[in-house]
C-alpha cells in the first residue's frame, strides 16, 4: 500500500498529520504496537523536521507485507554536515520551533534509534531526503 | 496508579477524555520539551507538562501516551482539547508546578520512567 502526503511548511499546528494517518493505517493492519511506535516516532521526528527546518515537502509511505519504508523529501536549505547534525544536542531550530516543544537536537539521533535503516541525503541549498525503514516482523529476519 | 487517584492527588480538573478515566499508568514523566519526551519515553506513563501546544497531543499519540496533566494552571486552547478528545487522550489540569505535581505523585507511590540510554555517548 502506498500513501502520499503533501506537507505544508510553517504549519506548526497541523504538523504531524501524515504520521498520524500512517499510524492509523498500521493499527488497522493489526501490527504489533511496539513496532508501530518505532515507525510513528521516527516518521514524526522527520515530518516535524521538514516543517521547522525546511518549508514542508512530500512524504511517501510504502507499507509492504514485511516492512514499512517512508521517504520524506524537502527542498529546504539542506544539511551542511550530516554527521554533526546527527549528534545529540546539535540544533539550529528557530524560536518558533522551540515554542512548540522542539529544537533540542535529539530528533535525528532518535530516528536512528528507532529506524532499522535510516538514510539521509542532503545538499545545501537544494534539500534533504530522509528514508526510514522499519521491519514489521524483526524476529523472522 | 489509577487516573482517578492522580486526579485526586493533584486536585486536578479533567478537561478531555472524561470517558477514559478508568485506566492505570505505570510511571510518570515530566517535561516541557517534546523532543525529550520522544527520545526518552518508552512505557505507559502519565505526562506532566507546562506546554500547551497542540504538538503535545501529537507527541502523545505517537508514543501511545493516554493521559496528560497540564501543570501551572495553564489553559489549553480548544484545538488541543478537541484533538485529545478525538484520540481518547485524557487531559487534566492542575494549579501545581511541575515540581510539586511530580513530587505529590511520587510521594504517593508513582515512580518516574528512568532514562534508558545516554544521549551523549551516541
Ligand atoms: N529537513 C531538514 N532540512 C534542513 N535541516 C535539517 C533538516 N532536518 C534536520 N536538519 C538540521 O539538523 C539539525 C538536527 O536535527 P534534529 O532533528 O536532530 O534536531 P532538531 O530538529 O533541531 O531538534 P529536535 O529534533 O530535538 O526537536 C537541525 O537543527 C537542523 O539544523
Ligand atoms: Mg528534529
């Protein structure tokens, strides 16, 4: 199953709609709650990032029988040094992002913790693509 | 700890999810920073926070958090309350500060969720 979302930039109130929808679908598929939580947290962190650091973008979530693959693509400012950005505590978040409870520099590290595979591609001035893969039945593989 | 007990201890008002009070939580976690909540919460907790942004509800939704106590007498907007009701999330408000509210619950036997990993060694 493929789900597509257009995420608007600057929408600090409604950010997270896509993650919420994907979570609902996964619940209907009766996937283990702990696995759903891994996907939800990683995707939500990435969705919030594309709203607070870029100006929105597009999300494609692919739900396969044994894994979920989420691609989040934005055309924002990009990340100069991904290794540095991954470090817990590194953040360039704006005041507005901090007012909504974000901007501690924890998101990328948290995505890495919860995703089975995390891929980040970024070009300064062009944008960022984050890909999250989570296995639905990790004990079998 | 049962939610009615939390309500009594904190002298709290239930402003969303009134029909979902008959449940228990295993731990407590207090934080105004949703980044931290997302990074550290793994269990069935009550979240105590002074933040009243709608993203508090989204954060709770992603982590399957069923109950939120808003401290310092802050009043959330109707959008936040509506979002909580739609997700069967219980919202209570208390006049106590984050420190006092946490202390009262702790004194009555609710322990905190321990930090399971050290962010800085990551
Ligand atoms: N989509 C993106 N576009 C541009 N820069 C980004 C993007 N995602 C992350 N970054 C950069 O990487 C940094 C670290 O991101 P990370 O998610 O770890 O922390 P944060 O978003 O600043 O805070 P938190 O996630 O804890 O709320 C950001 O502050 C920002 O500089
Ligand atoms: Mg982030």
